[in-house]
C-alpha cells in the first residue's frame, strides 16, 4: 500500500471571497520573476503574483485560472494567493473581456489623468490575462 502522494493546500482569495480552497499535487503561478512551479515541501516564500495564468495540477488533471495582481505565500504544505482577480478558464467570457479591453483602450485615447491611466492600464492588463488563458484553453 503506497501512501497518498503528498499534496499542497491551495487557497485563492479575492475581494469577492475564496475562489479556490482545495488540494493539488503542484501549482504553477506567474510570479514577479517568472513562472514558478510549487511542489509539496517547497521552501517558505512570499512573493508578488503578476497578471497571467495559474495552473492547478491534480495528478493528471489540470485546471486553469486567469489571475490579476497579488501576493502569494508558500510553505511546505500551503500555497495562499491573495489577488484582485481569479477566474477559472471555463468561466471567462471572451466577448465580454474583448469589449472591456476595447473600452479601456478608448478611455486611454481620451484625455484622462495619470492616475486614471494607471487604473485603466491595470484593468487592461487583467483583461488581456483573461483572454490569453481563454484562448489557450478553448473550452
């Protein structure tokens, strides 16, 4: 009898609530220094998450999420991500995202303050992260 393969507890929390709380065999996430793959027994680490794709591996099964800006705290048994956005690939509505992107780009062409430019750019980056995940995983 083999013991269960070790797993990690993945928690993804957004302002809307907990999006994911489950066990995974590995988690791939977009950190500030590039993609990192986290296995059980990972060294303790706190780093920044950048807009992109989180891949949750459960044995042979994989699930994909578009993620925004945030922080991740990793230790031997847990990956805790706090982010402004996390959307399962199958829930991303490509048309809606495309429309948001077009709207954001139109806003950028108007004369708006630097502050607003920063926030529109941030939402643009989030839209693009969603679209990329969605296009790579035609669901």
